[in-house]
């Protein structure tokens, strides 16, 4: 396709991005492209910095591939620019173009369509933590946010660290535990059976450490909304029609989707191959968290604009 000439304004923006990237110690510049530029020239202007181009336009994607520049092909969905940038960064981490502790620059059009006019410096660790906290708050569930955060942290630790040097995949089901227990059966001897409620609280570091050790066994952890481990090693046997999951997701993710749809519980599946944590609600993936180099630092975020005073 015909390439759009790089305007003086865009060239100046790219040069500014290069200088800012150097000052911020950024690893890469992520360009959300809405025009097919000469991406080799763009890469030259950013000399020394990794260039990643993201676009939903098939013709622009072909131009990026022709110029041998790293590409993130995104879906065309109506969403805010901030949300789109966040999703692009998640895809970059999933494709191992970036690491969760990197600093990156995002270049995009915020004010005038088809004209790149904005630069954002993004610390991925902070961005991912804020994104996760915001999305957890928006889940329509009776499970308290504190319980969800603890289980998310535990799942992320297992995904990141594994156990005894080996990658580990596991599954957590949180909330509506009575119905979940009815739709599951004991797969191995339950290691939590017989213990008092006070000795099964996930707020306890000792309990969480035991769960990390037990993550190596087959089956799911069942956790009540108030943060009590009800059982471990459970085989989920819920079934649900009309589920659609991405290719490559295995039986653990299907089980998480099915139980979340059948019970309205929140299911969290940890991928053994990548360490990625996927959170399921209503049979769908509602949040994906890539393994981070360090624990997330939870911060409260506003999900609604402040009320007028």
C-alpha cells in the first residue's frame, strides 16, 4: 500500500520521544499507528531504542511486516485510548517483547485522528498493578476485594516462581463455595480437611505457603468469599454450553470457564507454560495478568469520577 510521508511534526515528535526515552531509561517505543509510514525510517529516527508498532489495520500490519519491525496486531474494538494502550502493553509482555519491569514510551494520537501527537512514559510494573486493581474493583461479585487481591497475589507468585525450580499450573475458585463443592469431587485426599477455620484463612502467610506447596497436586483450591480455604485437590465437573476460549488454552482453563459460568464464582487459572494468570467470570476471561518480576504494590484507584461538592 502507499506509505504516508513522515511530516515534520511527526519527525519532531519521534526525535523528542528518542530523547525522552534516553532520559527515562526506556527500553522501547510503542507506536500505535493509524497510517502506513515508512517504518524503517521511523526506526532510524528512534535509533538505539526498540520499536514496536501496534495497529488493527490489516494493510498497516502488512507494511510493518514488510519493513521487518516488531508488530502487535490488535482487535478493532470501541474503547478509550488508555484502555487500548494498556491492552497493547499486555500483548507485548505476552509475546515476550517486553518484561513487566520495563519502562516504555507510548506514541499515539490522543487529540487528532491519524496524527500522532502524544507521548506517555509508562512504568510497566506500576501500570499493570493499577490496571489489575481497577479491573478487580469492577467485577460484579460478592467476593470482597481484599480476598480477591490475596488470591491474585498468590496466583501470581505461583506463576512467577513455580515450586522447587519447576513451573507449576493450578486453579483457584473463589466465592459461592457451597455450590462449587457440589459441582466438584475429591481427586486426592484433601489436605485441609479437619482443620479449624482459623487455620485455613488465606490471610495467614503460613496457609498461603502451604497452598504454594500444594499447588503441585492435581485439582482446584476452593475458597469461600471470606477467605477460608474449603478444600484442595478438587476435580471440577461443571459443564456449560456455548463457551468460547482462545486457541491453546487447556483443560484447566476450560474447567475455570465452566465453573465460573455454572456458579457465578470467580476462577483463576495459572498457566504452567507461561505463568500467566487468567481470571474467569461468567465463563469468560475478564482479566489476564502476566508474570511480574516482583510482587504488585496494590494501590486504591478511583473507578468513578469524584462527586461534585
